[in-house]
C-alpha cells in the first residue's frame, strides 16, 4: 500500500502555535506539580509508549502552515508528499506514527478494497490552531475537506461516491458529518452513508452520568480551548496541577492518560454540583454534538459495546432515540461483553457489510432498527481477555437506568457467530496491545 501525506486548507484562525511533543519533564518538576511516586511510574511508562508510537523526529516543515495558506480556499491542496485521540497537542498527529495509528481499524477497509482518506484533526501536527477536542462541527469540516483535497491530489484513485467511518472521537465526527450541509453539495462525491463505531458525542452528559469517565480521557485538556475562561473549579488542585505536566511535556496518548491513573474519582472532581450546573459546558455540548436535531439524507449504522466505559452505552442509546425521533434512518447494534476497542473488530463483518450494501445501492429495512448481539462462546471470549490483558483494568460496570435497561431487554438477541468467530484473533491482538 502506498502512503501519502497531504495538507489542505481548512479555514482555521491563525493563533500562536504550541511546540511539538517534548516527552521530557524534569524529575524535580513532577512532584512540584502533584505527581507522586506512583504517578511518576505511570507517567514514565506512558512516555515510553508514546515515544515508541510517535518517535522523537517530528517533521516540522511539513506540518507547518503552508506559505500559500492565506490565499487558499477550504479544501485546496497545499502540500503533498510521501511520509517518512492521539492526544491534544501539536506533536501528536496519527500521521506521524509508523502504522498511521492503525489498530485493526482503517486497514480493514484497505483489505476490503477501499481507498481510504484518514485526516488528522485540526491542531494535531499543524501549529496554526490548537486542537479542539470533541468540537464536532470542526471535525466534520476536517473530514469533508480532506476528501476534497485527496480527490485533487489523486484524481484517478477515487470513485464519485463516498462514505465515512469513524471510531470514538471519529465516530462522533462522522455522525456530525452525516447531517452537514457540506455532504449535500457532493463536492467530495455522492455521500452514501455513515458508520459510527463507539461514537463519542455528548461529553457533558457522560461526565455527569459518571465522573469516572474523566479518569481515562484527555478531554479535560480541551474545554478551556473551546470555552475560554470556563470555570474548572470542580476539578481538584492536584488534578489541575497534573494537567500542567501534560502541557509541559506536550504529552500524547499514553502519557496524558497516565496522569489520572493513581487518582480516585473524589481526587479528580471535588465539587460534583459545580460540574452538573456548569452551564457553559452544557451549552457547548448542546451546540456542537451530533444527535441534537437535523436530518441526514443517508442511513447510518451505530455500533456500541455494552462494556464500553469510555463511551457510555446509555448515552449512545439516548442519542439513537433522539436521531430516530428527528426522522433519521439509523440502525444500532449493541455488542454484549465488548469494550471500546474490542467492538471495532468484533463488529467488522457487520459494518463492512453495511458499507458494501450502500455502494451496491441496497436499501435499508425501515427507518430505524436496533439489535443486541451476544458472543457465540462467552466463556471462551472472557478467558482470552483475562489471559491477554497487559495491565490491570480500572474499568467499571455502569448500571443503566431502568428505562434504558427495559429498552435493551426488548431488543432482539442474536448470537454474533460469524462476527465474533471470524475476528477472534483480531480481538486477541487488540487485547495484547496493552
């Protein structure tokens, strides 16, 4: 497979750029910023994992803002070359990793014969703006204009039709794109549909539902970027000190997440009522999140693991219901015993089939549908997960509210024999990553 890098114009305001990932903070600074011995052990391990993933050689020339940016239009191709959320800082773009941050995700599409465009989010790599984590209108624009630029760079590679597929933050991004006026212009080709895998969407609702969500997320570093002056007093002083460590190191995925591992929920959020009553936070979510009204012209498949503690199933079910009430054609599959990453590969036969059907112009059955899928061999699946887990998990079992539980119990139960069995080795490989 040939690999390319391209830079495109996406009308971002120019701001002073952050430096790229340093991956080094002095051992005297860490305890001064609330990072005790346990924290330092986790942080050191996280830095080592980030260095292995991202390396220490950052191509500043390529990722810097192009000299012809000022006179460009959105979607214009600015740079193109062969190359030599994962984080919120400039030095953490997925395109700097040796495998382009493929965790048995977009490569499944390549194996099925699709040409794939995988853009970095604005603010990852380029220094013209900060990364606005979970600001979905911006993410949707990134996706759309990346496709426009890719078509200009490789005019004979793509067909006149396209779909979008996203996982986690990307799942929310493609959900937002599905309702965007941009896709209705067909500037990137005829838009056929959307696949949202474990889609992050309503971060305020998830944070209120369980403060423990914040333990494994990097979203805490983004709210003051999209809501200047937001009140963060509900966070503990220790937690806010550790955020400064992430800023100093320009930390990426593993190291930024490691900073919360040794803290309990009360040691992160000290004032739950202040969090719940944070009106700017809630207003920002309601203004930018998917499933807040509007109708898409094409169908969407939502896939969600019921053991997911990063994107909570209850919020996904709520968003599914809201989208259906808005008149959208949405199909939801809930996978028992699957967490945030396992569900991607376990469900791949289903979502790859959904994509094939859209390109084949097959119609979907009905406006909305929901189904719950169960493993063909639950005991074997759990044994594999236990044997290959690289580090202890702090995941919780989140009780769903009675209304959601009642809705799930009414869903058809179908064993995912083909799905789970054909991807068992991929699930095992995912678990072994650690």
